[in-house]
C-alpha cells in the first residue's frame, strides 16, 4: 500500500519532504510546491491541467548558476570577448538544464513508483519556437510555488539568488502540501532600478510597456518583451559581438541569421549568447 496515499484530495503527508530530499540529493538548490489551481489563470493550453489532465500539484525546482560563471560572462560582455562567455553557455545554461532534466526525471520516477502520475517539463525546449514558449512557464510555476517573484525583466527573482538560477517543473497527480507564495521584501523596484532595461543590448525590454500574469490570485506586472530583438541577441549574439542589428520580426531575424557568423550561430544553439538582464540585475542585493 502506498504509505503517502491519503485520498484524492488530501495532501500526502511526508511526501513533500521525501520529494525535496530526493531533488536536493540530485543537485537542486531550491524546491517549492503549489496546487495546480494557482496556475489556473495561465493562458488556455498552458495550464497544468491542460498539460496533464490529472494535475493536482506542481513542483518547481531551481539550480543556481555558479557565481564565478556569472563574473566571467560579465567580463565577456564588457570586453566583447566570446571566449569568456563559454563557461556561461555550458555551466550557466546547457549543463544546468541537463542537470534539471535529470532531477525532474528522478522525482518523476519516485512519484510513479508510489503510484502517482508525474510529468516532467523539459528545462529548456520550446514547443512553439516563434512564440518562445514551452509546454508551460517554469517562471510562473516557481512564483506559484513560493520560490520568489517576477522581476521587470520577466525573470524569476529569488531572495537567495536573484535571477541567477535555472528552473524546471514537475506536474503530478499527487496532492502535496503547498508552500505559501513569496511575501518577503520586494526583490524588484522597477520605478527606481530598471537595470535590466539599461543593460539590454537589443533594447528588447521596454521601460513602461507591461504584460500581466495572474498567479495564485495575485497580478504580477513585468516588461512586455520585444521578443525578436531578444532572440537576436540570444541566438546570434549582441551587436558588439556579432555586428548584427536586432530584428523586429521573425522575417528580419531569419534574414539576419543567414548572414550571421557561423560559429556564433553554433554557440547560440548551445545556450544564450546574451543574458545581460540576468547578469546585471542587482537582486537580491538591491
């Protein structure tokens, strides 16, 4: 008999601690839990219940980016030297995403072994390339699970690491005791800061134009990203590295990609060639 089963709608006592212990043993730094209903305000098709019909809980998992990796990337951008950015591509992006996928799979196998359904969402794999979206938003799931709040950049900010972590999500049919949503001091003050706006080499983060997300009954506002400008810097490199002008549309981006440096394009397939919004954000120290 499943020792954690308490009926379909009752939180499974002890399961939360076991999932957290396993995730951290596999390399997670932060783990949070939310009822799937906190994400019912997501766009249709991107809610946990849309992705997995039996969804009752969402598990958000974060792995921090090493501090020296951040410092090397900041230096790369200041000098316009791609070679100093390579640690970020691998150990701030690709390898962290692989680690997150392994953690999510481990949690999934544990939950399945206990008789629950569980669906790991890939840490970084767009299901709709033109929309830059996956099956669901890891950032919004992390907010729902109490890990932090959304900054003006749209990145998750945590009190431990600011924006300097990568995320993944596991959806499960288990009813797990939820964490409260973050209610500590504000981690982003866009009225006074806007470091992300100033840092963005593609001018993809506007000062005023805002998007909104309803998570757990709260409304979060963040910059309405100019996505193709952002994509140009991420995949082809900021203009001071690549000489490429930020694109406004998919057609412009594809035209720019055809004339981009082949090696930079290859590197852009490994991970983000930019990340300035993450690198320059002062949270949680602001």
